[in-house]
C-alpha cells in the first residue's frame, strides 16, 4: 500500500528518486549513526540517555507528521 501511495506522489521521471531519497538519507543518518551514538552514551556512563535521544527524535517526527497538510494537492 505504501508503495502505491508513494508512486502517485511523484511524476514518472523522478519517481525512483522521490520515493528512495528520503528513505536512504534518513536510514543513513539515523540508522547508521545509532550504534555510534549508543556507544557514546555508554562510554559516558549514561546508557539511559540513548533512550531519551530516541524519544526526542520520535517526538520531533510526530510533530513533523502533524504539520503535514491534511488534503492532497494532487487532486
């Protein structure tokens, strides 16, 4: 279902870039840096700080999601 929705968001000539770029960047930044950040918290002897770090980013993404327009501009 998500693939069909994303495919309708972009014109054919940029569809792969439009659907893949956001995923690739967020995966590289947050997925790639998560083990390093977790180790930094562990080395500082504040292991619970990592959970706070994740919670803050989760709240930021919730706020960003709520700020999205409610109605599609495609219609």
